[in-house]
C-alpha cells in the first residue's frame, strides 16, 4: 500500500503543478491585457527618460571639466558684479 499511496500523491502533485502553470499563464495574459493601455502612455515617458539617461551618461570627464570651468568663470563674474545669484545677474544684463 505505501507504494501505491506514493504513486497517487506523485500523480496528484503533478496534476496540481500543471494546473498551477496553466493558471499562472492565464494570469500573465490578463495582466498583459490590462497593462497594454498603461504601456502605451508610459512608452513615451520611458523613451524620454532613456534619452536623458544616455545623454548624461555619455558625457566624458573632459566635458564635465569644461562645464565646471565655465560655471566657475560665470560665478566669478556674478560675484564681481555684486550679485548673489545668477538669475539676478542675467536680468541685469538684459536690462542694460
């Protein structure tokens, strides 16, 4: 009897696992259908984010150093003119 019982339990387990995989496949299909609407809207946002990520990642250390030097030069002009922020400094340039 123990051998038959083990065989029955093994078959029952195999059947339940098959049923579970079918249910999981149906769940995945339903989720995909639900998310199709959201994916269309999010696709544009993700593409934009991907471009931004690639752009910022693609900058070399030389480019970063050039940007840093330019900003230091700009801040030196701003402080020399007696301003504490760039916005006011640029506004004074456009008024002149």
